[in-house]
């Protein structure tokens, strides 16, 4: 997914810092472009926290009535220095990228696209999709992997049944399940469906930061209440996460990883290490550089295709980077 904000903030991100036992992040609404566009709820990055492990971007959308919003139609756009994780609850999205991958993103199936040196892709909800609902997540790539070749991985995790919950582990290890998908830093990603009133005690890696995104329902994480759309963050230390659902069933997305340990700069769809790199990435995209390749087969709703259908980059801010990250 693209960050389609007209004036996206340029973010200088540093490793996270001291915080309450559970830090609660509330989302802000971001439209995906156009007067009838669907909007997403963004909980990362924020001023007070830029990353949870290597997870650097969390968008949460739907349930979206595509007959009213027009659904998702994100033209070809670039990425550098990151990997995108697509995870749907309802609906389908057609993915095309400059690696040559043409795939359908379906509920309960992981699609992980690695940008590395540079990639371009498009995302369009399928004609048969009437309700679109899911999350789009970005992972910052560490220094040793951020210039790697383009890549794409697909995985369908088997559900794990616990007392009062069902877990699907799409990255990493949890509740006795392991994802075979290789990542450049240790990561955890899982969907949790928790029955009303159920209490979970999940053994986790104490070296990880963890973020629990509430899609639906109300829960308590380590005793801290969380409502729909909120992201509860727990710093490294606990060996167990305790989750209690309220009166209704809850759907949650659990993310985790060790503190990233590197400073990054995010602007639009780029992750780099300096303002100058971001400027160069933007100029390369606007110039049609082979760095990003071409997305074959995408046709805009107005009939445009090829270079004419690409998403233009927003203007850079009139200032260099202001440090923004997680306080220590």
C-alpha cells in the first residue's frame, strides 16, 4: 500500500525509550486519495513512537463498503528500504509489482513484498469485493539488507486453537506455531480471535517490543484497557502477555520484534538513512529510473496505463529532517 498523504511528514526515527507498562497509541484517519476514497486508520509512526521492533508503519482499514468508497485503487508507486506485509480479514486485493508478481491477497493469507534497493507495485480491490477490511504493515530493513534485491513471499498459516482463542501466526513464533517465511530481522506477526470473556496468557520473547492492535472488540493488555483502533505497546521485559477480552469477541493483531537499533528516515513510501537519500529516491522515481522497474498490467479507472498511470511523488518539505523518534 502507498502512503498517499499529500504532505506526508518526514520522520527521523530512533530506537524507542522508557514508557509506561502499556503505551496506548490512538489512530489518525488518512484518506487513500480522491473525494470518494476509503480511509485508513494509522497508528504508526507517531511523534511519541516510530517503531515497534522493526515494524515502522501500521495502517488499519474497514470494514469498508466498496460501493460507497470505490474500494482500493492504488496506482503503481515505489518503495525502498522496507518490506510490506498485507493481511486481510475480508475482501480481496489484486497485487502487481515490478518483480513480475501478480497475486490475489486473500483473508488469512500472508503476502510479504521486500522492496530492498527498489520496487514498484499497485493494489486494487477485486470486482467481487463488496467489503474490504484488513491491515497493511511495513517493516524497516536493517542496514545489511536494505539494498537487497526485490522479493515476494506467500504463506497461509494454519489456525492454532487455544482455550478461548484462535491464533494465526503469519511471521515468527507464537503458541507453538512457526511461520516459515524468512525475515531480515526477528519478527512476530499474528492474528488473534479471542472469545468474549476469555483470558489469554501468551509466552513471548522478553527481548521483543510488542504491539497489540485492536481491530474489533475491547480488551485489556497487561491490565490496560484498549478499544477498537488502538495500539497497545509493551517494551522489552515481560515473558508473558496477558490479554483479556470484554463482553464481545475481539479480533487483534499482535506484532513484535527486538528494538530496531538503527536510525531511519521515512518519507512517503521510502525508508532511508538521511534526508539526502530520500531526495535521491524521490528524484529517481520522478525520473522513471529503472531502480524501481515497471508494473505490468495495471490499468487506471480512467484508462491510463504504463508510465501515465504511476502515482506522482509528493513535494518534499522545505526543511531538512527534524529529529522525531521514540524518547529514551
